[in-house]
């Protein structure tokens, strides 16, 4: 059966507008049909609409009524996964559900927009009504704003969905720093052990050639988060991809102007006035950029100074270097002169956004449209929007489409948080190597060498030093790789959503070896931050980008 999604998205084809409850105002068309709704059962209210589960779902979806006019929209997907146009025809949606020709995904306690999935029907793309949908991003390092809207014929931007995603990109940087500390400590102790045994430590030359061939882990994660967020938005609120365009705010902050404490007026701080030439050394660039000593202005005996010392994780990048004369350089190291310029470490988020936008501008295969900061700021001020991450994404869409007005009445606001899906400790987990004495049920030693998370049980090396005569009596149980570790058997992992006392709670993990579920959100529900798994029910597993809450747009909720 062909089904034109021009009918789904535009008009109702019956010559009437639904009332505030989504019903046909003609009473003759409101009678219950036993063959469609009651399915042969005795109707409790013959001649009237019944309170079946499908009608209750639609009743919950149509709670957003403004001035007697229903504003809520339901997104539509056919049986083959192709998206149609969003619809406000709740009578048609109710009929599809009563005939068992579709089902609702999302809505309700999930906080996501409602999506109607048709069964046995596909959309006729030969009868498509042309519409313009825009997915916009407010690029960021910690918080990313997003929006889904449509440009109507009267140049009004109708916003369907907007929200904020709290990224875990800063956590990636912390994990990489922690891995580097463990690696350096491990190599340090290895060299100490080699020297104590009278051997010569093996010299490993630095592998500088492999460091510049691929971007950093933090940058790759930041770019991947923006790309996956677009896919996540189009999955929660599906619209035809052929009629959808993507825009993002393209920024380029001048970190030198910000580090000097004197940013340029307007949007001039977005553009760096001096750039490094091809083949130019870092020292020559620093001297040419600063034009002499930044303290006294001298142009003789110039030297470059590291704002953050190399011993304190300072880098050789030009943002961490400044031009000083020999006398001022000596006075700075002696503590006589305090430089007015900081090292720029406080602008880490800004530099991260610069790098992410730089990669997105190079990714021509994505087909995204960059929108300058000047255009988005002018659109936000022209439309009178507040300065928030979510509304900045709306401003980007308005700047791209040159919209004259914005309609936020029916906008669905979503707050999302990004969680870690795959823990290395879970993926590479294994049962420890155990050593038993004859007749003992409890192991007397674990592993050949002591692990940092082993606890009080000694290792084989420690047990051999304390009990050398019992080593020959030990029975060894080798370590076993756990191919289905905690993910399948754990009560919850960070990002899982549970229903506790009728409320949706996002869990942060488990405590006491899985006896309790932990979450800070539980304090507002039961008065404490942990609960037994028997007192709740799992609603959704961790999907990476988890919807914490969703509601109709309220400017006070995101200000």
C-alpha cells in the first residue's frame, strides 16, 4: 500500500481541523467502531470513544496545549525506516494505533519526542511536499547546543527540538593524563629495578616521527561527538534526509589576545592577526609576533621565554612562548618582574573548540554549512533570543536560513549527558591468577606480582619471601579471560536509566559489589543516593548520549 507522507505532514485530507484534544469536531465521526478499537469486546461506553491504551498514549502526548490550539507534533517513520514529515493529526495517529498499524516510540517518561513507526506501510516519495528542515549545532568543548527546526513559507523558523549535550571530552583529557602518569611511573620503576640488578637500562629513543601523523585522542573524540550528536538528533526526531541540511557555528578564537587580558572589541577576537608562515621557526615567529620585548619594548638581544616551564608540563608551542630581552628574561626568572601574560592554560576549552572547528571545516564529505559567529550573533540579537547554548543553535539555523521570526511554542527541550559506554577495565577484565595450599578453599596469594587494586592478599613474590618452604606445595589456578564481563551481569553501569518510585533516574554505577545502585539524582526521589535493585526497574541501557529529561520549551529552564 502506498502512503504519501505529504498526507502525513501537510493537512489532514478531511476538510477539518482537530480540536484541542485532537478529535474530529463532528460527533458523527467520533463513534467507537468495535472492529477497529474494541476488537469484538463489549464496549464500556457504546457510541463514544473508549479509553484504550492507544488513546491514553495520545492523551499524554497532547498535554502541550497553548491557547486551545494543539501544538504537539509526532514524528513518523515507515516500515522501512524512512522518515516522513512530523504531523499534528492526533486523530489519524489514534486511528493507526487502534488498527494495530503502528506503534509509538519515545514520549512519556523517556523525555524524547514521540515517533510513530508504521507497520506494513511505506511512504510514497513521488508525492512529496517540499519542506526545509535544518539541524544546527553550537560547537563546544564541554557543552554543545543543538536544534531541529523547519523554515516555513512565511520565513518563520519553527523549532521542533532544542537542547544541550554535556560532553565527556574533558574526561578524555583527564584519562589520558592519568595513563601517561602510570606509564611514566611504570617505566621509572623498571629502570630502577634494572639498575639494582647491575644491568644497563635499555635506551629507547623518543618516537617523534609517530606523534604528528594523527590527531590527539581528545580532538578525535570532540569531532566524533559532534558528528554522532547529529545522528542522535535525527534518530530521536526523524525527518527526511533529502530535505534536511546541517549547519554549525564556525569559530576561531585568538588565544593570544585572550591571554593578554585585552580581547578585541566585537567579534575581532575571533580572528588571529598574525599567523605562522610555512617553514618559519617557532623562535622567529615569536619575535615577529611580539615585535620586541613585551616588558620594555627593546629590540636587542631578544630571547623566547616559556610561560609555563617544561618541568611543569609546559610545551614548545608558540602559545606558550613570549619574546623577552636578555635583561628582562633574567629578571623574570629571578622573580623581580611578573609578566602580564598568562600561559593560556585557562583557555584549554577555547583551543579545543578551535581545533574541532578546524577539522569540521576540512571535512567536506560531511556536507555541513559553516556559519560565522558574526552572522549568528546578529541573528540572535535581531530575533531577541537569550544567550544560551540551545538558543545559540537556533540562532545558527536562523542565520543560515535568514529567518524573520522564530516560533518556540511547540519546541521540545532536551538535556543530554554523554557517558562512557565501554570501560577498558571491563573489556580486558580477567579472573586473577590464584595460588592455593592443599585443603584450603581460600587463595593464599594472587598473581605473580602485586597489582595496585589487589587488596591485602599478597602476591606470589611476597608469599615466597614470607613462606619459602610452602611455595612448592602451592596449586596454581591460571588467570581466565572474562569474555562476557560486568556489562552483561552487572546490575547497572554508568548511564543506565531506572524507574524508581515512578521517576526516571540515570544511574552513576553500582556500590558494594552490585548490592546497591548509585546516583546523585536519587536524593530528590528517596532521600539517599543509593537504592537496592529490587526497589526499581531498568528502563533503558546506556546509549552513550543519555536523555536526562525532556519537556516543552521553557526559557527559564535553560537560562
